[in-house]
C-alpha cells in the first residue's frame, strides 16, 4: 500500500515527507537540483480507537496499521505536455496506489517558485492537467496499436480488442475534456480491462495545501477556502498542512513537542491528520485483534468479508474458518471490557460472509 507525494519543485514535498515520517531527507530551497532517487518511508497510522484498546489490554506488543510513503522526485512542470513524465518518474508513479499532491501556498520569498509567483489554484490545476496528459499519451499509443492489431485479429480476440478500444475511447473523451478518470464509475467488465493500466488520473488524490506558519492554528486557511470547490469537482479530499512547522515538530524531543504544541494551541498534530487521510484515500479500513499479548490493526479493503479478513492473518484461519467473534469498537468501549460486552450480548458470532466494519475487534475461531 503505497502513497506517492507529488507536486511542483519546491512545493514542499520532501518537507511533507520528513514531517510524516520523522525522517531527515534533504530539502532544497532551489528547484532543479537534487537526485532522482525517491525517498521512501513506512509510517504507522494513528487511531484513537487503538489507543483506547492499548489502555484496556496493556498488551506486550502493539502493532499499528501502516502506509508506505514515497516522495517521488523529478517532477517538472510542463514535462507531460512536452515529452511525458520522465521514465523514472513514471515508473515510481505507476507503482503507487494513491497520490498526495502538495500544493504550495506558503509565501516565503526566500524560496523561489518555479513559475515566479505563488498561486495554489493554478498549481493544483496544472498538476491535474499533467496527470491527464500522461494518461492521454498512454491511451493514444495503445489505441494506435489496437487499430493496427485488430485488422489481423479474428473471433474472440478481435472482440476483446474492440471492447478495449471502446473503453479507451470513452476514457479519451473524458480526458480530452480535461477531466480526471478518478470519478468515472466502471462496470466490472470495464474494470477488468483497465486493471492492466495504471492511469495516474484514476488514482485517488489528496490535495494538501502547504500553508504559511502564520495560518497553522486557523480553522480554515484562506487557500483551503479558495481550493475547496476545485477539490470537490475533482473528487479529491483537501487538507491544509504547514510542512515546515510539522517537520520541526516531528523532529523534536517528545517533551519539547508537548510544550510547543500547547504554546501554538495545536490540538491535533497535522501529521496524524495527514497520515490518516492518506490511509483513508486507499479505500481501506482497519479491524483489530486484541489480547494481552498483542493489540494489532489489520488493513483490509472496505467491504471485505470475514473469511477474507481472516486470510490476512493466516491462510489456515481462512481455510478452517468456523466463526468470527466480533465486538464493534463502540460496543466494546461502552461496556468497558470484552466480558462485559459478552454479558450484554454485544459480542456477535458472525459467519464467513459477514462484511467486516471499521474498528471491529475480532477473534476468529477456526479448525484445521
Ligand atoms: N516557509 C516555509 N517554507 C517551506 C515550507 N515547506 C517547505 N518549505 C521550504 O521550501 C523549500 C522546498 O522544500 P522541499 O521540501 O525541498 O520541496 P520539494 O522540491 O517539493 O521536495 C525548502 O527550502 C523548504 O524549507 C513551509 O511550510 N513554509
Ligand atoms: Mg524534494
């Protein structure tokens, strides 16, 4: 489960990366320098439900859900239009399942903007267009190839090629209207055809406006308000974040951090909000296994049934699945303990087909 950070040079991508991973990768005030090696990190996904479960069980071990974050290097404006994103960049981007677009909104004059001025709306639109153009290039190439091939093909092969052409033509139409693919509803058939592609504008996208330090404790930053309609029309959630301050917070000693957060009246560390938003972008939910040995969050795609959730833990548990004992998080919390929940009849016995819900605490019974 990888999430890629994209954005114009000097928008603050690496600063955001450092803020959420606590790493110390090199940041650059001037664009155009730097290696093309992406920075990578695996970060735990904070969840206050899990905090509570840890308080209840005091387990020997606690295991958070995680997401992998990649700070993709080599983003240059206009590159998709002129000659496509570079091959290294494309390769990195195709591998991620979701995108976090860092849009510059901080005004710091000591950091030059590649376009000469700070304009978050323009940049957000520009990047969206880059993704669209990159997809369009892929589709046009493929359509040419399919045209040539379908002349030679017969029977079911020809039908398959025609079907693919039809879908690609539909996509092309959306893209030429400068719309991303992420909002198109696909039939199962269409999904199958498209699965082999890794369209960039189809990946879920989170817009992060990198705001000025002075805006950090504001409920809604000015840029956020300005970008809201755009984000909504593109099906992209939106968050404001002050990368520079958040990076400093991430690199502080815990005691200093507390003091600093209180002084700035920050109640929730931005990094936690951002990591959770990135996780949610992937259309996944956590369920928990609990006990005195370990409290652990497991990540599944929303809509996963109990037997498949069990497979995450071990294939034997899925194979020998008998029942899932499930206590919803709220029920467990309200009752105060597993046994109290059981006494009230709030620990349910669910079968294979039960659709697991976010925050379910599950004990699988199995027999192999
Ligand atoms: N004032 C201010 N400067 C920032 C902020 N975020 C990043 N910067 C600075 O902008 C420059 C570019 O940041 P960097 O993370 O290297 O951008 P990247 O090219 O997108 O990876 C660096 O000098 C950062 O210190 C911010 O929130 N406020
Ligand atoms: Mg960078």
